[in-house]
């Protein structure tokens, strides 16, 4: 019986006295490789990303692209180690992202971008604020997402604002766990204090909107003006004031008319309410009849350190 190529090779290895030596050499090389090659249960992969945020107040997207985006792209592309450059241009703002090669040190990547941008600020139009440079990496991607949503029969009792308060408390507790990185909340609306001016009352008292805004901004400031010594102790002297809630804001003095003081509460309504939504999330669940209904949801995205 005539053997083919594979059969001839098999017979040669079976009859050859070198076969056991080759097997032993292969086993030895495998053991050496097993001991010398690095192994990790959770390998750390460095893929640095650096975001460059630029405020361009008053510029339309097309103008911002020509004046800011394109010069920034040219600057970033000239940095050693940059693999790709992405950009997003909107009215009044520009975002340029630099992605470095795998294995580049994240801190080194941020320093390179920062130094290069600072050294070439003359290419950016005068009047544009200094860019905000933020480093990102693969660890910023969430590995666990917890979604909070009410049961279908209780959806009317819960809104995205109430869910956000629970998610915020949960985020604080999760951040205390070991090896938890920068986590964040998706969806929901946090509380905020709003000052809602009444145009008729502003006109009645002769107060402009700019005066009202300026008064609220200036009032919420305090600083250490110095120290006084009392019984061998140095006590700080605090100047200004810090607003603590709705009553303090409402009692801010704006001006006086006919000998009568005019407060913020006289020309505006100060309320605590949900912040306007920037993004929303919903959860589709079946009701008693099996029909899918939409209920509010808030997600807590957890990243590893």
C-alpha cells in the first residue's frame, strides 16, 4: 500500500529515534513560555483619549469649524503618538478628541496635548477662552449599569426627579467600594433653585434683569478677610455671605423705592424644582394586560478603577 505525504511523515516520526527528544523539547519550551509570558486576570489596556473642549460663544458651527476646529486638528495631528483625531463642532462650542496608540502612557498623552496646545494658542482667534483638556481611557467605560425604574402599577407615583435622588444616594454608596472608578448617572433630573423673574414687577420697580442676575451672583460669595486674636486663638473674619436656601435668596435687597426696600421676592419667584432635562431614559415593561408601557428610569453607570 502506497502512503501519501501525511502517512509518510507519520511513519518517519514513529520510526525516528529523535521523536521523544522533540517531544521533550516542545514540553520544555512550553513550560518556559508559561513562566516567562505575563498573565493577568484583568489585563490593563492603555488606550488614552484626550478631549479638548473649546467655548466659542457667538460663533455659528460653520465659522467655528474654520476658525477653531481645523487649526486644532492640525495642532493635534502633529503630536507624536496620536493615531486618530475626531472633532465635533456645534454653535458656540467645539470638541476635538485625540486617540493615541495602544500602550501610550495616559499621563504622558495629556501632557503632550496640553503642551502642544499651549504652545500654539496663536493659531486660535483672539477672544477664544483657553481650551479645557480632559483625559479619558478605557477604564472610563462602565462595566456595570444599574437601572432604577418603578413597577408598572406605581409609575404614576415616581418621576425621573425622584428616581434621580435615589440614584444619587446609591452612587455615593457605590463610590465607597474598592476598585470602583469614576461613575455617573444617566437620565433623571436633579433639583435646582430657580429664580423666576416677573417682568411686570421688574418694570414696576424699575429694575432690569441684569441687575437681578448680578445681585444674586454677587450675593453668594464669601471670603476670609483676615483674622482676630482672642484668648490666644486666631479666629477667621469672614466677609460676604453664603446663600443657604430660598429664604436667603428672597431677602436679598435690590434697591429702595419711596423709602421702601425692594427684595428679590418682590420681583421674582424663588422655587426648588427639577432641572431641565438634558437627556432622558425610559424602561419598557409589560402591564397587567401584557401591553408594553413606558416608565421613567435612571441608570447608574459604574466603571472600574
